[in-house]
C-alpha cells in the first residue's frame, strides 16, 4: 500500500541554523502516528513544511500520490492536509461559529461546490463545536475563551476542513486528565472514520495509548521510527528525550 | 438594519444622492458644489482605501498615485480626442486597477509592512515619471478646458452639475460595492487575512488571490475618482494630483470613521472633509492638514475602531443591563 | 573621451561620498526596522527636524551644525524613547502594529512636516560653516568639502554603532531581542526597556543625520519624503539588520543616483531609490547579502 504522506529527505535552514536535516517520514492511510521530541527539535518546522507555511529547501513532500512542493498552504489544505497550530491562532474578530465557517466555505465548498445553504452551514458549525464541547459558547468571541478552549477551537477548525490527514500540534497542552481523554476519544473516532492522524504531543501517556507508530525528532534529525513500545526503550531516545 | 438587502440599499443611497443633487441644484451656490464634489471624492477614496486597509489590513500609502493615474489618463486621452467623462472614468478605473494588480503581484507575497513601503515608493516613482513626461504637461501642468454645458437628451445641463452627478453616482457604486463585499464570502475571507493570514491559509483561504482582488478593486476606485478631476479643476499639476492631502486623508478618514465597515469611511469623509473645507477657508490649508494629522495620530491611539467603533461600544453598553 | 571619463569619475566619487552619508541616515532605520521590526516611516521627519534645529542654532548663534547635533543627542534620544513608549502601549502590546502602528508613524511624519512648514515656511534653509564652500582636488577628482565632512562623520557614526552593537552588553541585548525576545526575558532582562533604548538610539542618530543633511544640501520640510524611499531601499537591499550590508547598499545607491543625476538630470534622482526599492521588494526581498 502506498503511503498517504511521504516526506523525502527534507532540509530546512534559517540562516545558519539547520532546523530540519534530511528528514524521511512515511505515513500510511488510516494510520495513527505519534511524533515526539524535545522543544526546538523541529517538530513544528516539519509540520510547517508539510503544510506549506514554510517551504523546504531540499527534498520532496508527496501527499496522496501527488507532489506538494511549490503549492501554497491553502492549496494543500484543499488537497486534504489540515493542521492545528501549536499556539492557537483564532480569527479574533469573529465569533466561534464564524471561525468554523471559514474552512467550510473556503475548503469544503472549494472541493465539492456549495452544497449547503446558510442554515446547513450553521448546523455543521454547531455540530463541530459540539464535538469539542464548545457549543455553549458558539456566539462568543475567541478573546472570551480560556487557553484550553482555544486549543479545542483550533482542533475543530482543522477538522472542519474535512481532511484526509490531520496534524494535531500539541492540542492537549494544559488540559486536565479527563479533557485529554476526551480529545483522544475524539481523535480515535475521527481515525475510525478514516482520517489519518499525526499526533504531536509531550504527554507520553496520551502518545503511547494513541499511536500505532512513533517517530522521534531530536535537533532536526529523526532518531527513531517504529512501534511505540520499541521506540521508548531505544537508548538513544531515552537519553535524548524520555530520560529528561 | 441587517435585513436591508443589497438592492434596497442601492435604491436608498441613490435616493439620498438624488436628494442631495436636488438640494444643491436649488441652492445653486457654486462654492457648495465645489465643496461637496471634494467631499464625494473623499468618500470614494476613503471607501476604496478601506477595502484593502480596513477589510484586509494592508496599508496603502500611495492613494494619491492611483488617484493621479486616473486623472492623468484623462489628460492623456484628452490630448488625442476628448471622450465623454463616464468613459474616462471607466478607463481611469482600468488603468489604476491594473497598476494595483501589478504592484500587488510583485509585493503582496511579502509582509504587510513591505507592501506599505512599496506603495510609498510607487507614489514617488509615478510622480517622478509624470513630472518628466512633457506630453501630459510635466511639472508645468496641463490645461483642460471644460465645456460650459452639456446637451443630454434634449436637456441642457450645467457642466459642473454634470460632473457632480457623475461623482455622486460613483460614490453610490463605491458604497454599495463596499457593503456587498463586507457581507459576502469575499468579505469574510478579507477579514481572515486581517485577523491572521497564516491561519487563513491553513483554513484554505487563497490569500494572495483575495489580496490581489482587494488591491485591484481599491486602486480601480481611486482611479475612477481621479478621472474627472482634470475637468473639474481645469488645470492639472503633478503637485496637486499627487498631493499629500490625498494620501493622508484616504488613511485618516477611514481610521477616524472606523475601518471595519462601509459606514466608517463615509462618516470619516463627510465629517473630516467638511471640517477641512471650513478650516481651509477660515484658517489656512497648512493648519488644516496639521489638524488632520493630529487627529489621525490621536484616533489611532485612543479610538482604534474609530467613531463607528465608539458608537458601537456605547450601544453595547446601553443594551447590556448592568 | 577624456572629459566624459573625468565626469564619470567625479560622479562616482560624489556618489561614494553621498553613499557614506546615506549610511548614517539609514543607520537609525537599520536599528528600528532591521532589528526591532518597527516600520518607522517617520524617521526622515526626525532627520529634517534635526536639520532645522541645526539651522536654527547656526543661523541665530553661529554654532557649528555638527556640534549642535551632538548637543541635541540626549534630547532626540529622549524623544525616541517617548515615541517608542507610546507605540508600545498603544500598538505593540495589543498586536495592532501592522495597520495602526503604520498609520501612527505616517501621522507623525505628516504632523512634523506640516509643523515645520508652519514655523519655518517652505523656503530652503542652509547652514554656514568653514568647510562649506571649499573643495579639494585629487587628480581629476574635484570634491567639495561639504560632501567629505559629512561622509567622514557618517562613517564614524556608523562605526560607533557597529561597535556598540557588537561589544557592549546593551548592544548585544538589542541584537538578542531581535532574535529571541523570550530568551532575553528568561535571562532577567526587560525586552521592552531594551527596545526603548534601541529606538531612542535610532532617533538620536537622526539628530546627527539631520545636521549632516543640511550641510550637504539646502533643506525644506518636504525633503524628508524623498528620504523615505532611500532609507528603506538601502535597508532592504542591504538585508535587514545587517550593518555591513547597509553600508554597501548605501554606497551602491549613492553611486547609481549620482550617475543618474549627472547623465539624465537631477529630476530623475528620486525615482532611482524608489525604483530600486520596488525592484528589490519584487525580486529579491532578502537583500543583496540576504540569507
């Protein structure tokens, strides 16, 4: 089976600083991949290169059999790659419903044509908010949300784009134990529906219970990639990350 | 207010415009025509600026350049064969729109601040080109003799009134366009660019395409406002066409009025424009510009959402029972 | 052939001297835009203010303009710090710097220019000093001292800033704040204070640049606007925040402008800087020495 996402020898530099050094990564359709590593190891940079927010200097990114290189971020979202931002970036001049309306209007409609009336759009937005537990705050503004609620909004907005691949970048930071489980359950449900998920997290319990495969990034290099129980016992991984 | 659809709104503005027109005709004071024409011009410029500046968050410092290009395309064509002013307006719009598109294409991939600096650069480059171009008068300027009156379907109309009516129509079109955009999917997309361009891209918004639409539309309206200007004023000089008051007013009026809706530029242009007409006549034009500058700085610091924003806050506080 | 050669050589020499001066003019914006990411398009207004202050004390009290500017340094520094404080409170803190911050500086530029018109009028003003007038001759090259002195002072100023930024603690903190504000905070340094100091220094350079400007050419309030394009063209061409890049770009611009002026006439000179800026932004926004 050909991989859904194929990252081939990606390098990204910022001036003299090498953020990503020849990263290779494959994600199979329907897989649940966990991506871990210390802060500054390049996880978010990798996400940015996959999603088109940054352009990699060398290497290729292939998604669903097609090259993504050179495509703008919005085109990649149209192709089916969605991400949540590590630091939430809501549209602060709109309420929550309108925040979710944007990906519906600009991604889903762009793909399949405007099938929905305004009423249906609103219903879908509320459905998405319900999914992350924010339905009661539907008409409020992002500035009225807590940090945790903003992360949930980030996730909802990514899901609204009906992606084939969802990259969740530290959506669980600061959540309580039960909230973490809620998000995990949500991600599992999405995965059961066929959405491939890359989970980037520091919460090891969540990563271990969720991931079918685990990859580890340290200082811009991938040092491990395999079954979670094997990876966490890899001495290099323990030294670089888990042992801290 | 939200239930008023576009067609109704267009009719309302046309009705208001017709009333203004009738009033001006009845008063028949030439100075009033001139003053009102100037204010209408500013409404169009402010509304045009706001489409890119207020809705998308990209500042254009070169409004005077787009305005002047509309004016100078009229001069250029006039030297060959004078065309009716409505045609010149369309041409001015196309010319300025294309320049807006071209410049946007070159610089909109960069940060907003680079775009703003580029617009400043564009204004100076264009002014230098015009100053050195003798065909359109260069730095000496160009005269355009306008006819006294115009025959239209058997009715003789005073030419000034004719220009005034055209500018009124343009103002209506600009306001209707701005309002329609605001409420449409396009307006939504513009707002995401203003709020967080990176997140907009990630959500599937084609930001470059939308920014180019905004820049072209904004430039086009400014050019359209400039096209009748040489006929209105009779004598066109680069220093007046590229004048600083256009640059500062097209920014000050929307920022003071309020940038988030079509109402702001209208309010800002009417209030500030009238105040300036008054000040220029009673005090001096330099002091008048100083006051505009000071008000811009003050409003930008104290009332970031402009007068419209202040009113909205007042209404919200009044509606919420404490 | 001979005449045109000497014409070219003189144009290049004048251009290099002009370029040195442009470097000093741009040094302030290198700090505010290159390092602090603040688009202070009002910087030329502060320069013109410096010119007029030099003019005032030179015309009324006979003080050397460069001396005036050095005495005015603390006042300009304080002005810069105050302006930054307002900018920070009103815009940076609220995340509004892109739209409203720009409008704010544009307003300042405007208010300064119009105020100067009201106070001094639109006549050209100039200063008098011992080195304004005589020229020195080196072979076929004929350079007026009023170009040489500002160039020398500019290079000294530029060198001083470069040393400051690389050798002193505050200077290095300024470089650091442009790269990683968070890290600086974790080290116990207040980034806002550092930025305030940097901006103050940026405006202080305008005092000196202004005095040098009025030595080189007569000044009237709208001259500032020509410099907006020059300053940002040099900054962008040289690569933001790179002082050596700024110097090279300044020299390059000076020479191109000088050659254009000599062979096509001075009315084309403003278009050079701004045209260069547009081209750079369109095709190589990272600058000549860009990463």
